[in-house]
C-alpha cells in the first residue's frame, strides 16, 4: 500500500511539473515568431496560437489541473507521513516535505527549463491542453463567472491594449532583440529613422551645390560640364535662386562643341526643376521621389528661397550608409587633433558630428556647427573667439565674412555647477585667439 502511494505521489509531481512548465512556455512564446511559424504551417504552432487567442481560458485549464494535482499530492503525502511518523509529527513532516519537493521538482525546475525552451514545451503541450480545454470548458466558465463577481467591484474595465508595436517599440526590438547581423540591423534602423529626419537635415547646402551658371562665358560653362563630378546638375542664371532647370550629363554631349556651343541647345536639354519644402520628412520624400519618377529636388524654405538640393541617393545613404564614389564626398570634414579635440568644418551637420563622434551636441536649433556657434555668439566675430556650449569648448580656427568655416571642438567631462551656458559664453568663454 505504501509503495502504491509513493508511486502515485511521484506521478502527481510529474503531472504538476507538466502544468507548470506548460504555463510558462505558453506565456514565453514570442508572438511574432509564433505568427511566422503558423504561416509556415507548423501544426504545434497553430494549436498553440489558437489556445493563446483565448488566454484566460487557457490559464483557467492549467490552474485547475495544477491545483487539483497539487492538492491530491498533498493529501497522499500526508497519509504517507502519518503512516511513517505517526499522527502528531506526520502531518508536519508531510507539509514541509511536499512543499519543498513541489517547489523544486514541480515549479522551479520545470518553469526554468520552459522559459529557456518555450517552443520545445509549448508545442507538444498544445496537443494535450486543447482537448483538456474542451473537457473542462463548463468548469472554466463557471469559475470565471464566480471570479468576476468578486473582481468587478474592484477592477475598472479598460479597453484592451493593441498588440501592435509603436515606432519606438519596434525600433527597440530591431535594435536589441533580433539576430540578423549588424549591417541588416543598421539598415532596418535607418528605415525606421527616416520618419524622424527631414530633407533639411541631409540636403546639400546651397553654398556647396555644384551647378552650371548660364551667365558665365561659354568657355567656362564647357569647362564646368567637362569637370562635373555629379550626373545631374542644377542650371541657373547668376544666382541659384534663378533656377532654369536640371541637366543630366548624358545629354551634355549634344552641346559640347567648343566651336559651336549654343546656350539655347543646352536649355532644350534641361529637365523641369522639382521643389520640395525643407520640412518634408525623408520617408515622405522617398515616396514622393518614387511616385513622381524623380531623383533630384531643390529644397526651399517657407518663403520659397532655395536652401539646397536633395537627391534620392542622399536618402538611400541614410538607410544603407555611404556608397558614393564621388571624390568631393570623400573629403574629410572632421580632423582629430593630438589634444583630443577635433577641427571640424563649420558647415557639417550637427547630427553627423554626433553620429561619427558619439557626441550629444544640441540639434533642436541650428543644424550646423557654424549655426550653433553663431546662435550663441549672436554676432559674427572680427577675430577668432571661443565659447563653451554644454560639455563642449568651441574655438574658431577661421572666421569668414559671414560664417565660421572652421571650428575646433573639445569635449570635457561636465560643465561647471551653477553657471548657465549663456552666462559662461558671454562672460568667461569669449576670448581672442593669440
């Protein structure tokens, strides 16, 4: 008789371990991986997905089975211990013993294994839990009704949360929870980040635009065409504001005859200019380029003034990284110095500096380092000056007529306490270069 009771206890412990591991495995299944496996026709995945669609009923079945088995195991263990240790000590030994055994063999161990290998446990378990759900359906319904009577007065019902991911959540998943290699991961993050950046953040500024000025002598126009480093060039008269059109270099051969160069023939080869607002998001502009069959656009501000140009390649590089072989694009803009500072082109975008150096220069105002310094100086200096912006000490290396083309920047640990950036800039940081 004692042997039979011991055998029954062991069996009940195994059954309890099964219910415990099934509960953990079902809850630990990756929702998106499960959907993928269902689409591939995995039978275990289909059954598990169907069970999880009614999660409350699934948990009800598991809890009923687990509690029923645990109670029977406790009763049998008490009987065994009474026979072995007597009526006084037996129940105490049985309670302590079965608690320890259940914790180790029916809870901790199976749940830990299930958490590590959820699919290995959940898919086979779904074949057992599916008929159990049907068998215990009346009991589960009754228990849910009884529980709701107790719960409803204390719990405010809210609309169920959507299982879809927000953009920030998806960015976190892509950045940390997928294993597809660094390059594909960076490309996916680049796609997600298109919704935040605007064309003004990546455009080629008007001061750096290479184009064809029809106001120049014919000889100079021909030289510009022959030495062009881009396949598409803006064509204007005098100033870039006076845009005439866009020339594709493959059409320039028609007019490249030094002895018979005709401006009107060049005009006939031009494409209509395409203008976009500087606040257009990159994701939107990518779609616009596709729908309009364009690859080149002029970026204009709210007054219609041209700020620069943006191309399809510029947007694609935000996703896949630099792939241009343009010699002009290979010129360095950030030069490291021996004292851990950097000499930086004043026209480089702050977001590019932050990305390349891992810095956190403010990007909620001016887009370039030149603009950031001028915003704090509130004037164009007559000579080289320095100032402190947050954790960065900035010193002009070259001062132009209306800009700061070269700036030395040193990052320091932390700004001094109780001193604002404006006060430090105005009173302590401005200095004439020796």
